[in-house]
C-alpha cells in the first residue's frame, strides 16, 4: 500500500511537471502557429537589412521599417516559401519591400508573421490560402 | 548560471561550424528531414522508456522484468543516439537564436538527469540481478523510484523541447 502511494505520487509529479510546463508556455507562443500573433491584419514597409534565409523551421528576413525599427519577418516554412518563388539569399540589401501579415502579440517585439511579401512588381504569397 | 557572453560565443561558433552551414545551405527540406529524424529518435526513446518505467513502477508486474529490460534498452539507446545527433543539427542551424531560451535551459539539465539516472539504475544490484533471482520488496521500491524519476526527466525534456519553438 505504501509503495503504491509512492508510485502514484511519482506519477503525479511527472504528470504535474508536464502539465505545468504546458501552461507556462501558453501566453508566450511564437514562431509556430498563429496564436502568438494578433488577429488584425498588419502591414509594414521598409528596406531589406538581411536577405531571405531559407534555413530553419521558417524562412526569415529582416527589414528596416519606415518607422525606424528593425523588423523580423517570419515567412512560411522553407519548402513552402520556396514554392512561392523565394530563394535563399534573395532580395538584395537596401531593396524596398512591403510585408503583409500579422504582428507579434508582444508589443516590444518587432516581428511579423508574413503572409504576403511585395518587392517592386513581384508578390510572394507564402501563405496563399490565408491572404 | 553560465555567463551569457560565453554561451553566446559558443552559439556563434556552433552556428559558424561546417554542420551549421550544411544545415542552412543544403536545401529547403534539410531542416524538415532532420527534424523528422529527431522526432523518430525521441519517439523510439520515450516509447521504450515508458514501457520499462511503467513496469518498474509496478504496472504489469506479472511480466518478468528481465526480457522487458532487454527489449527496451537497445531501442531506447538507439533512439537517444538518433535524437542527440539530429538535435545538434537542429540547434546549430540558428544557435544564437536559442540563447536565453528558458525551455532549452530546462531541457538540457532534464536530459542530463535522465542519463545520470540510467547510469545509477544500471549500477544497482537489483538491476544487475534481474531475472537471476527474486528481488526484495526494498529493491523493487528502489527501482520504482528510479523508474518514476526517469519518467519525470524524459517528460520534462520532451515538454521543454517542444516548447522551445513557442518562446
């Protein structure tokens, strides 16, 4: 009986740690999914600071926004971004671009989950089913 | 705590390594494939560990421990190796972005504890004598505690690992 209780306690501890972690993470979600971003549509223009990178879980690039802040543009996962016409290292530094998508929920974070990227007359619909 | 600058320098070095370049520059699907192998490794590790730990905790006690341990051990070890190797690849892709990520800071100690627990359990007489003699209740209890600790460690490592992406 004592050992059963001990085992139950250990199992509860393990399950508790798991659940606690999951809840801890709720308000801060980012990058993955859309939960970490505002529902409202958002648009920012600027000049390219670092070109498109097709590395990691999501393609990314940074721009110097017209508001003076450096914005981190999170695009679709690399294969999907590539399908939309983006290539690694594309769009030279200094080019004017506009990102359309959703801003990060954290106001201090200049990050846009980008659905559509416009560069001159080229439009990259990385999430075509959303925009 | 580790000095932030030291961690950042190490992350920069990792990111600039040959593996870092390979992960970033060898095609759009590289990360996805390595990520898939990482999950397969974690699934093999946790699946086998779960069966063994639950048995140590007393579930299915009528099944002898020795064959369960013999069947799950190598699968867990192979799963861990696969997860560890691919995990390095995932990390070095953009290592600097993970500096300061609290879930990563939780994941690594959890893995270290889990591995230390494996070493400890393998050193106990009860573990070495499994299948050769009937274990004493005291020994069963000890193995149960270690099995519970193991579950807690790997569950924490998996939860923290998954949440790295949500920081």
